C-alpha cells in the first residue's frame, strides 16, 4: 500500500506545496517517493511508496510508452500476473515488476472497461494528457481511501485529508455531516470536512476543466426475494463451494515479495483466515493479538489456542489503559474520523508493534460480519423478519438469550426505537426498519441532545437515515430483496466504509506502513455470499454459519462454538483511569469551546454522568464521550474553522 496526491486545473499548487502534502502522508509509504508535473492540464501526480511487490523497480508515477498517460496506485491488485501475461502476449512491454503497472496498461488497451479485471484493495489516479482529463478509481468496497476537493477550478485528490491541509488548502467543518455522523449512517461521499468528498466505493470519477463526474462500475447485488428458494444445492455443496471461493481469496492475498503475517483475535473471522492461510504456507505465519487487562474484552487465550491449532507463531501485544490514553490523540489524527471506542487506538498500537517486528503485510478479518450477518442487529433481523415458523414467544426467548450472552457490547447493539420519527420515515420507505438503523438512530438521538442549539436549528428537518437512502440505489439494489439482505446491503454502503474500514482498518494500519489485506472483501467471495440461502448466514442464533462449517477443520473448538463478540477496548474504570484523565483534559480545553458541534457545558457534564451509568451500559455512554473528545481533537489538529 502507499499514499498518493494528484491535481489537475488552472491553479495547481507548486512543487514545495506538493512535497508538503506528500510528507503529511509519508507514513503510508516510507520507502520512496516520486512527483511528476504535467504541462497538459496542468496537472501533477505524487506518490509515497510502501514496496511490497517489485521491490527494486516499482517506483511511481508510472508512465505509458508514449509518455502521455500516467498512473499512481495505492493498493494491491491480485491476480495481476495472469493479466500481465495476457497483455504481454498482445505486445505490451512492462517497465516494472509491480502489480500497479497492470492498471495502466489495462486502461491503455481496454479503457475503463478494464476495471472489471481488477481484484483487490486499491485507489488509482490516471492522468490522460490526450484527453486533458484525470480519472480517479476506488475499489469495490472502499477499503483504500481516496478523497477529492475542488478549489478555484482545480481538482485535488489525496489518500488522506491531511495532505490537503499540508498543501495549504482551507480546512473547515461540514456541520451537517457532523450532525449525521452521530447516527453512523451518512452516505459514503460526504466527509466531516467542508468541500472535501470521498470517491464512493465501486466508482470512478472523471474530471476535466474543473468539473467532476461520478460513475458506478460495481455494486453488491443480492437476488430478488424468493429467488433463493429455487436454489437446489444441498447445504454440504454450498459449504464446500464457499470453502473453495474463500480459500482462493486467502490464497490471492498471500502473494508478496515480503513475508505476510496475520492479525488474530478470538473471533471466527480472523481465525478462519489464519487457518486457511497457514495451510497454504510451508513456514509458520507470524500472528499478532492484542491483550487487554479486562477479562471481558481480552481474547488472548482463545487466540493463543487458535495459533497453536494452526501451527502459527504467536505474538501477544499487551496494551494497557495508559498505552491507550497515550496514543489516543495520535490515532485520531490518523483516522480523521471520530471514535466511539478505544478499539481504534488498540488497532493503532497493534499495527505499531507489527511494524516494529519487521512486518509490512498482514491479513485481517474485516468484512465477514457485513457479508455474513455477524452483528447482533442482523441476528435480530433474521429472528424478527424471517421467523421460519417460530411463534412470537419462541422468537422473544431467542432474543433474550442473544441479549444475555453479549455482556461486552449489548448496550451498543441492542437498542431499538420504533417510535422515533427518523425510524418511521425509514419504515415508510422500506416497509420495515433494519435493526442497525434503529440502533444507530437511538445512539444518534443521545448525541444530538448535547449538540449546539444553532447546529440543531441549522439542520432543521434533516433525517440522516433518509438522507443516506436518498444517495443509494434503493429501488435497484434493495427493493424486492429479502429483508436480511436489504439490511446487509444498506450497512455495507454506509457504516462499513465510513467506520469499519477507516478507524478499524486502513488508517490504523497505514499509520505505521502496514498493509492490511482483507480476504472477506474479495468481490468474487462477496458475490457468492450474496446468493447464499439465509440460513447459511444465520442459523438459529449462530451467525456466519457457512463460514464456521466451511472452516471447521482449521478452527479451534472454542472458536467454532463462540458467538460474535465485537472487537472493543474496555471502558474507563474510575476517576484514575488514564482515559478518564484524557476526557477531563480535553473537555477542559479551549478547543472544546471553539469547536462548532457540541454544547461545551453539556459536554463537560458528561464526565460526571459516566460514573452513574451501570457497568453494562458504560460502553455505549462512553461512546458519546469518545465522539466529543475526538471531534475536539480534530478541531485543534486540523485548525478547523
């Protein structure tokens, strides 16, 4: 993985400003850098490289044979060898051994239709001097970040927003998005920074003469309701096919010119990835696991048993509450997104330890919950919306069992709000309400209660839920699908890219130049999973059923039997907890008075209220404190107006 910056337009910044922008994202690519200034446009491409494939000759930007088309790539393109061989047979001459060059020659020989051939995590910017236009391409799921802004007729792209700030572009809050952020479901194109946008997942943008146009090239397609009932495959056949497709996704992500490691928790996702990866390698994989000091949130022992089962080398990374507090502000700076838990800081510290161990590439388990209905909200949907002949009493009993067995995070995932006006609007549009919408709406209502009065007045009747639906192809991709699949689609297009793939994946990994590879977010696996019968996703109270059965032979028994426990860091305990000290320091700062989102007086009262909250509810209440503190830190770090 790497970092990139690009720009096209009449007022492109000068090379010193470009160099400053590149330096701001140096953590993404510390191995080498390159800047190409182009008269046509005028335009520039800049790249900070983390060398993974083609170690000795993969410098970017890469130019075409006639020097009129140029590319910078952040990411990995799997299966590039076969594409390269195919193109060579057609007479294409490659300058490098890098996978990135494949993107350039696919464009030159097949145009943007060549996007269909790319498999992986990527953000790509192409400058085509012949057309005097720049093209920005984002991977299908939004794994790799790519932002853009238009300033004085010039369009700029960057892997992280901090590059824009370093180049001297103005930074200001988008207060409407800040309001929506509380509800966790803003559409993927909007950011918290005014006039800064994210290239949507599965899209490419074409910009020329200061205009930006967006085109979708891929979407997650679920079958129409009733179509799954025509599936004549046996469960055993489906499980075997899933194993093959998943195994191929893991295999593709083991290709590198440097060793590949694994992030390992006690969950079935990362354990299944480790188990299949280890089967394909002759050497033991190095795997790394966070160790917290609270037994309710510590998965060390389970992960260690899985490492032993797989034959991997196990590395526990102990993270204390003081460690979390000490790294918190730095993690927020890298995330550019508000936190709701210290788990992001935990991932930040884990990645730091991984890089210090000499590792550049690690497999991760993100995406399985979104694909295979792993979260409690999805299990609630399957129980309520697809009862399968159960009585209301039996369903209620199963819901209570699910609630009782999830002590660590039930305060977050078990909230409902049927009578909320925002929820009612979703019900009117969809004909029902996904549980994650109810949950996030309730969390958002709590947060908006301490917003500044003028912010609440400014957003007026804005419904974050409805706004997100307006920006999605609901009639094409949601209407007429089974309700569980509707929920999976909507969550994958809102919460997954905005939160999961940001503060729990790319930003925390690339803060230390660690390339996280995500086998579950392989589009071939996603397309296969979309067509799974619902009972293969949730079977009774067993989530991700097909994954458990398909990888049972490589899972430790305790992992196979374990229900989903969302990755979370423990909440603050007592007045002397280091995170409590952080809360008090930030909430006493001048920056809290200056930030335009939260009412400072109400925000400061939150710390005192935390002590009165029951222990099993603290994690949800503390999530609001995290939002206040991280937004206040962002206001200061980015000199926001």
